[in-house]
C-alpha cells in the first residue's frame, strides 16, 4: 500500500515561482501520466518525488511520512538516457540493485547468494526481453534496449513508486507501442505507483489510469516569473474523448509559445 | 583531380610515409657525420655508426671495470624502479584524492583549493627542499616525480568523476547504494581506465622529472649516465641512451593502452 498526499505545495527559486499550490492525493497502484508544456515544472515535481529537490512550502507525504531528502530504494527512476552503468554487462546492471541491498558493505554477492540473485535477474531479463543480450555492455545495445535495461534495473527492486522521466522520448516512434505494453505489464505484476512524464499528450492519454496536466494558469508578460504552474486537469483515464485531447493540446501549445517567446526575449 | 583533403594514403602508403622522416634524419646524420669525420677523424660531435656499435656493445654487454656490472641494465633498472614506484604512488594518490574530491562535496571544499595551489608550484623549484629533507637517496627522486605528476592526476581524476552523468549517480542511490558502495561499485570501476589514460598523459612529465633528478644527484640511472658522459662529449653513448629512453617511453605508453583495452572492453578507448 502506497499513498501520496500533497497539500498546498510551492516550489520557488528566488523570485521565480515554478510550482504553485499543488494539491494531490494518490491512492495505491495508480499509473499517473504527467503532461504539460516544457518549463511547467513537471521535471521539478519529479525531482521532488525523487528527493533531489525540496518543496519551498507545503506538505509532501508518502505513506503519511515526510518525503526523504535524498533518493532511496523505495523510489525507482528511469531517465531519458544515461542511467545504465556502462562498465557493467546487462546482467551486472540488473544484478547491481540486488547486490547493493543484500551486501551493504561490499556491494557484491558471492557463491550461493549470487546464484540465487542471478535467478531473479534472469527472470527479470526474460520479462523485458533482454535475456539474449545478457552479456553485452550498454554501449552495444540499441536505445530501446537500454531503456528496457534501465526499467529492469529499477523494477527488480520492487519500488513503491517508479518514476519515468520521458523514458521513450529518444526512441523511434515505432518502438513506443512495445514499450507501453512492457511497462503496463510490469505495472500490473509488481503493483507499484508509476509517475510518467511525457511530452506526448497522446501517449499520456493512452497509458495509465490518471492524467495530470501541469500548466500556468496566468500568463503575465510583465511578470512572467511571478506565477508558477499548477495542476490544471486531473482526469481519470478511460472516460475522456477526443475533444478533451484537442483542448489540452491547444492549451499546452499556447503556454509553450508563451514560454518560448520569453526565452527569446 | 580530387581535393587534397579527400586523398587518403593506403595502409602501406601510410607506413612508408611514417618511416620517411626517420630515414631522412638518419641520412642527414650519416652525411654530416661523414663530412666531419673526413675533416677530423677524432671528432666526437657526430660519431660514425661503428662507434655507436662499439659503445652499445661496451655498455650493454660488458661489465663495467669499476662496478663489475653491465651499465645499461643497471641504469635501466634503477630508472624504471624510480619511475614505476612514482607512477604507482601517483596512481594511488590520484585515485584516493580524485575520487574523494570528485564525489564528496565536503572533501572537495576542503582540498580542491589546496591541491590546485600545489599543482602550480614548479616541481623543480622545490627539488633543493626535497634533497635537504629527504637526503640525496631514492626518496627525494621519487618525491620529485610524485610532486610533478600527483597533483595533475588528482585534479584530472576529480574531473573525470564529475563527468559521470548525474543520472547514474541518482540511479545508483535509487538502487540502494550508500556513499561507500556508490564509490566502490559505480565510480571507481569507471575511473580505472581513465586513470590509465591520465597516467599515459603524465608519463612525459614523469620522465622529465626522473632525468632531472638523476642528472643532479644519483650514482646510477639513465639520466645520470648521459649527464656523466657529457663531460667527455661521448655522443656515441648519449645518443643510444636517448634512443633507449625513447623506446622505453614508447613501450610503457603502448602497454598502458593495451592493458586498458584488455581489462576494460566496455571503455572503447575514447582518448586512445
């Protein structure tokens, strides 16, 4: 059971308000997609969940406890890239999480303990379709395989929360469908909460059980930094249709243009 | 006619082109040596090839009258021991301080300005201090080389730690790594091939400081020997010694590269 409770959360850097008045309750086993224009605090929000950033104001509770101030094994992360370890094979990359947990001093398992762990690793590699590539190094893998590897690394730890930061953005469009199937399967099997940032609103609609839209409510050209983004839509998925998708796309584009214009100025 | 920038030599062509300057130099030397020797048969400046052969035979195969040892091997052993010891200590210091300053912000805040200042002191300027403090023996020579290469290695490795993508550092923490296991399982193994690269880069200065130290105070060693026979203008000894030092330097560099490729196949030798 994992629940998240966020109340009146603000994140500011000096004068610049990034997130304002975020309120969110998350129940167990939700698959939440986060969409919104770039610069609307999706990544900041994810970094807070990770423990890399602290909220400026407001409460952020996981299972009733305040959020830890650093990343930990209960919250897994898959970045857009660079998160597999180049010096370890596919096997070693997935094994690492188990080794770090079971051998806190050496960070290495030997003998029977290692063999037992490798059985779990092989199972995970079969699940993500990387078993045949188990002896390769990440540099020898395609982009899609590297992302599968990164997902396997995190999921084998059975995290309460899995964070995905645009995990498929750097992949060929044709690969996304496979990856969606993979991630949905893992989500059902491992019973975790997933937060996935995506730039692709359509992807946000297709995946998951709940869609959060981050957007700036007030676009003030005179004081562009005075107002941050907040959650403008919180939609349970499976009930919305094309008109909503179109509306969201229009709104996001408008904010994006606004942000870009500011960046140019 | 294609543009010059698009014309590439084949494998054999590249080999011939590469050998050309060596042969040109040899040819120029032989002609110049011949001219000088025909004017004055006892000229020592540019000895003939036969004098080299004699000198090499004497230094590389015959025991020295005074010490009873074969000088070239005695010198090579002494120099390589000093060099190897310094490289080993330098690598250890570089790894420890490089990782500590690269991975731990508190250690970085404490040591980085200090190491940066140390690295600015010209090592040769403190050679007298080293001689006074450590005496004229082996310690001061190793200390000089160490002083010349260790600050560079520390700073270079510290920067290499910084080059590891932050995604990996965060990911390891979500996989349950402590600061210690993050260093031993993620940072250190990725730093080892980079350490070998940095050592290769510091080989040049290591040789420089080795020969400088030997020239000033030693009773054996490659640098000692060439500075000793300089008094007799013994070019027939100096030039083979220089060639031998070059061969040794090349062999070291080459073996470092080989070791890197063999031990760390995942490290595609980006800077090789």
